[in-house]
C-alpha cells in the first residue's frame, strides 16, 4: 500500500508523523468498489501504525473525488447493492473512526462519495476553486456512504436537506458559510495548509487527542449524561499517562507558552 509503483488507486504515504491517504484513480478519482475497500484498509493501517500520528485525506492537485464510479454502479442490480452497501459504509466508517486527528485537503470536485469522504475527517480545508455537493438525487439516488447522517450532523438538517434534495454543488465560499468546510485557502496551498494542521497535532499528546476525538464523536451520538460519562472516564484515564505528567510539569516549571505543543 506504500508503493507508488504498484499502480494502487489509493495509498498511504507516511512522513514526519503524518500519514497522507492519497487517492489516485484517473479520471476524477471515481471511487469504484475496490478503491472504497482500499480506503477502509488504509484507514485501519493509519489507525494502527505508531509512526502515523495524524492523517491527511487528499486527492491530488486537481480533484478530491467525483464520487462513486457511476459506470461501475450502473451495472449493479438491487441484489448486488444490498450485498455491497454495508461494505461501502464500513469502509467510510473506518476513515471516520481513525483514532487520530484527520484533515481533508479538498481541491476541485468533492461530490457524492467524495464529499462523504471529506465528511469523515475532523476538519476540512478547501481550495478557493473547490466544489462540493451530494448530487446523488440527480441519479435517482440518495447518498449512501454516510452523507445523510454525517452532513446533517455537521451543518444541520435544513442545510443538509437543501443540498441532498437539490443535488446542487456549492462553492468553497458557500461551503464555509454553512460549515461544510472550515478553511478556504488558495488552491495551490490546500495540501500544505492541511498538512501543517496535521503536523502540529502529530507533535501533540496522542492519547489525549484520541480521547478528545472519541468523547466528541461518541458523545454526539448519545444523551448528555452518557456523553459526560464518556468524557469523565477519559478525563480520569488520562491521569495515568506520561503526557499528562509532562504537560503539567512543563506548565508549572516553564509557564504556559513554553510547552513544545502549542
Ligand atoms: N464515475 C465515473 N466516471 C466519472 C465520474 C464518476 N462519478 N465523474 C466523472 N467521471 C468521468 C467522466 O465520465 C469523464 O470520462 P470520459 O473522459 O471517459 O468521458 C471524465 O471523468 C471527466 O468528466 P467530465 O467530462 O464530466 O468532466 P467535467 O469537468 O465536465 O465535469 C464533474 C466534472 C462535474 C465531476 C462531472 O463529471 C460529474 O458531474 N460527475 C459525476 C458526479 C456525481 O454525480 N457523483 C456522485 C456519484 S453517486 C455517489 O457518489 C453515490 C455515493 C454512495 C456511494 C459512495 C461510494 C464511494
């Protein structure tokens, strides 16, 4: 999966604590079944590997991903999709559950499954020229890789329904306005800026970051008392970590601005 010459449609490139899951499937990074499954495998690998402390999702300079491979999907019948749909969602859920900070670096189109992939990240950087949307309705479908769930949780039900009902694409600027992306930067700087976000967190306390992500993500799926229980158990658990000792010692001995991870 790490070999550029293998012709793989996606790969995990690791340097300096940051793992980049790079889609590479001309044209448009259309996500066929094999690439969807590969994404899931790469996400699990990124989760497992100790040399990966933060992750960037990236499709290259021109396009993030134009969604599922429509040509492949067209040949599938109802039975085939019943058998496939869970595997598709599991692959995307593996990305959403990477227990480390994950940022999407979105250039060009992020449509359908491409937009849904970006939704699996913790934050999204988009280039000024990026276009995002859930155009499945135009194919007589609805999003199937988590879009109805993750988009509505992120931007609220009314904005999610507007995008899903109409299938319209939004510019990076509108995406930022509705909270679908977090930062809009010049197209040529998307990867660099997203990578810098990841690199900073790669220097952070890994267990506390994992705890923060789980507490937010699992807490959002439950009632507040259960969410608070998740939080306090993680909070107390972190008192057993070396990072906590180092973090508190450095505050007491050197003052707030001095710790390396700030
Ligand atoms: N699947 C297969 N081929 C595609 C796809 C796609 N999703 N998108 C583009 N292509 C191909 C085109 O067929 C074309 O191929 P060729 O050169 O051989 O004719 C090539 O890429 C370039 O495309 P265009 O000529 O259309 O280029 P434009 O710049 O004019 O337009 C667009 C680019 C806007 C991206 C346009 O191609 C488009 O609208 N694509 C379809 C987008 C779409 O509807 N995506 C949703 C797919 S459904 C989906 O994702 C279901 C989600 C649930 C499953 C998720 C699984 C991951």
